[in-house]
C-alpha cells in the first residue's frame, strides 16, 4: 500500500495544459482569437457561411427540422430547488418568465448550435413587477462571435475584427457541443458530417441533369463542305443550336464523330447516388433513416414514421436547458430570490405511461394483497380521490389476510341465504352458533393454510426485491404458481357443509 501522507496539498484552481501562451502544440501560434479545429472549415476559409449552404439542402432541412420539432413539442417545466415556500415561489416566477419569452422559439433557435457546433444568445433585462426580469432573449448569428485564448466569448465588430470585444455573462448565454475534447470551444456540429454528402449529392444532380438532357434531346450535328466560308460555318452552327440551346456541333464533310448521343442502354444510375446521400444525411441527423424515408406498411418502417430517437431528443433538450440553468438562472435568483434554492428548467421528454395498462397492473397487484397509497393514486391518475371504508373484520387479528377476506365474503353469502329463509318464516339460532358464523369458521379453517403459504411467498419476494420493477417481475412470475384449486375445493366443501347444516336446522324445527 502506497504511503500518501507526505504528498503535498494540491494547488487550487491550477490549470497546466491550457491553450494560452502557445503551449498547445495542436494549434501552433495562436493570436488573440482561437480558430476552429474543424477540418472542413479550416480548409475552406474558416467561415460558417459554407455550412449555411449545407443547411439549404432540402433533406438537411427536413431531417434537422424534425429533430428540432421533436424537442420543442415536449412540455417544459421549472422545478423548485427545495420544499420551502420561497423555493416554490422562485420556480413559479421563472416559469412565468419563460412563458412570456416564448421559450419554445428560443429553444428552437438555440438548437442550431447542434448543427453549427455552438450557439450564442444575448439577454436583455428589465424591471417586471418589482423584480429584475428578462425582457427578451435574442439568439445572435454565431458568425459574429469568436473565442479568445482563455475560452472567453468575444464579439467581432468593425472596430475590433482582430481581437473582438468581451461578452460578459449574464448578458450572453452560449454553449458548444460535438467536439471530442475541451480545447475546442467552437464544438463540432452536424454540418461537419453533412458537408460531404450534400456536396456529392449536388454534384451528382448536376451530372444527372446533364445526362437527362442528352438522353431526352440528342446533340445536333451539322456537316459543311471543305470550301465553306466562315460565315457559312457560323450559320450552320447557329442552325444546330436552334435545335437545342447551347448544344450543337459542326464538322467538315467526310469527317467522323462518334458518341454524340448518350447510349440508351447505359446504366447511369444517378438516383442511387442521390438516395444514398440522402440516407447518409438522415442517419447522421436522426440516427436512422426510417422516419423520413421509410415506406408505410413495410416491416420495421410503419411505426417509425415521423419518429426521432428518444435519446437524441433528451440530449438536445438537456443541452439547452442545462446550459441556461448554469449560466443564467444563478444570477436571476441572486437578484430576485437570494435565499432560495436554485430552480431547474427542463423538458418532459418521456412519454406518459398508458393509464389503462397501469390500472390493469395495479389491479393485479392489489388482488395479491397489496394496497396502493392515496398519494400514489392521485399522482398516477390525477383527480380527487377518497379511500372507501375497509370491509368489516371477520375475527380480531384476521383482517387483511386472503383467508379472512374469503371467509368474510362467504359469511356474507351465508347471511344472505339465512335472511331469505327468515323472511319465509324459518327460525334460526342466534349468537355464536348461528349458521353463517359456523360457515365462515369452517371456511377459514380450510383455506388458512393456502393463504398463509401465499403470504409467506409474497413477503419473501418483497424482502428480496431491490426496487419496484424487480418486485413487479417477481410477482408476475410467482402468480403462475398460485393456483386456485385449493380454494375451489374448500369452497365446494364449505357449500356442502352449509347445505347439510341448513337442512339439519330445518329438521330440528
């Protein structure tokens, strides 16, 4: 075992492998502003304008727009940071602020940071009902911003294009994503991976159109005699171009020229290239292709139409919400609710559980002897609920067990039969020897062993289960072993005994 008692205390807030002072060997010389690591940008001038051209592709717009919509359609909430009244008041105030600011619209624009690698918004503050609130959140064009050597956000202006001016928090809110290390403040957006599929697709379409033009209208060919004048040659060329715009050739008589018309038996399948590039765009953006390109009715596609993977939705929602929680919420609370625990903005990305399925499951578990709490019922199903009165106990100490419940139900049936006979003039003995009491006692004695065995199995499972999911799975597995044969036999014997006892009572009268 290593002896660490003499290890010196760490130097607090010390950073060694910084990007400052030219010690980052991957960057070489760095000026006041850091340049992106993105290889596509670095080889093409470093301007995000080329990625704006990528976003103009119709497949990119459809796929990424679907990803944005999947996040925005999820309801946003603000949770209180604690249980005190001031904590809840702070959360309610922040919820109202975001609703006034059209938080969905802000989220949709900030999500373009996933596409470009980073996003920047400016916050304008004002007085709202005696508190310092947010008057507007304006998502700015990210091309106007750069990061300094310390990773600080800076705004490029006409007067300061080389160094930029500082962008202080909480007036600016930004985040980056996609990079594989923290030395890249610009992130690495989806556009980096979408650039080449879009480029190949566009070039393929250009050649495809040329092919279709050649296939649909062959190039005109004119032949002129050797003694033709330049004016005659020009007239012949104009005639060939009149057949099809900018598509004509002239040659002297006697000369040969081949491959004028595209071979109609060729397999110039540009559509395959087009579809392959679209599939690459969809896979990079959505993680799958079925939601935008699947054929309804085909196996594996029908249920995915319009879907985006849940993990992508949650990751995008958390990226926006958590960056806002870290950068903006603390300052708002310090101004307005200094003693409150920090609230948390988030989006509900999980689908609600089907209530019919939940009710069937809860009903099955209740039949096994478990009772849900009133809080669970209200939280799960909503509405107003009150607990109904529990059935009267058959005997002291036996209420709540399966045998006692079955005995009580059987005793109710017995009392109903006795009351019917009494209305017809039949008299029965009262007290402990009443027939319905004896029937219930006999039934309890017969079914108690089975009920005890069931209770022992369920209690052992409850003690062993680590969580509710494991308990539910164990109960479902255990249910197949809990047969009702013993109960059915006990009820049959009890009914026979009751019938004979009743006849005996009648004969004694």
